[in-house]
C-alpha cells in the first residue's frame, strides 16, 4: 500500500469499517451496537480510502458549542508513519477552526506517543491541574 495513493474524504466510516479499523489499529474494541448508536452523532468526521477500502479515520464529537472532543484517530499499521495521521488531524483542525466558537474547549485523550502528533495542532497536556478520568461500561 502506498500512502501517496490514499484519498481523504469528509465522511466518517460506517459501523463495520469503524469496528474493524479500531481493532486493526490496536485500539480497545467498541461493539457494533455501540457504533450504530454513536456514529450518527458525529459532528465532523473523515475517512482515508485506498482503492475503495477504508484505511484511516478521525472524528469530532461534542455539543457543537462549548465542548468538542477529537476521537477515533487511526491509520492501519501498514500505512502508519507516512504522514496520514497528520492529514487526518489537519482536516479536523480546519473544521474546528471554522466551526468552534470562542471560549469552546477542544480536548482529546492521547494514547502513548500519539501525543506528539496532537501537540503539533496546539493540544497541551493539562496535568497536574486536570487529568483524564474514565470508566468503561460492562
Ligand atoms: C497515532 C496514529 C493515528 C498516527 O498516524 P501516522 O500516520 O502514523 O502519523 P504521521 O505519520 O502522520 O505522524 C505525524 C507526526 O506525529 C508523530 N507521531 C505520530 N505517531 C507517533 C508515535 N507513535 N510515536 C512518535 N511520534 C509519533 C510523528 O513523529 C510525526 O511527526 P514528524 O512528521 O515530525 O515525524 C497512528 O500511529 C495509529 O493509528 N496508531 C494506532 C491507534 C492510535 O493509537 N490512535 C491514537 C489514539 S489517541
């Protein structure tokens, strides 16, 4: 697979591709039912396509005014390290700059070294003032 032949489209993957991509990228699984309920609530999302197959994704969720969260940033392992994560983040960043009003907070939880990618787009660590807290259902 060549990164140069990958196309970015302003459409988030459907539930099947979404669950597959999360698994392929080594991210914690989401059930197909959770994906069917959650994905329609995406504010803005993009997909990376290679010969018709979905090979990457990223999206923004939130209330559209006060809080925006960047989630589900993933590139299939065979194409990682070729600037595609940066392409996804560039698209989300452009949308956020055009659509998030002054005073809005844009946040994300960075897994491992992905924080270096997000730092390029203005994200700064909030610890020790605040730390990410979560629990998973079931
Ligand atoms: C994180 C991920 C989306 C990055 O995509 P990518 O296509 O590999 O990233 P890019 O090639 O666009 O790299 C962008 C920049 O971020 C940095 N970066 C990205 N991932 C990095 C990593 N794991 N370690 C160190 N730096 C990293 C790169 O150094 C690069 O900067 P450079 O241009 O100065 O070299 C991809 O590695 C991935 O899908 N990982 C598994 C799933 C995951 O962890 N998602 C993030 C959840 S928060």
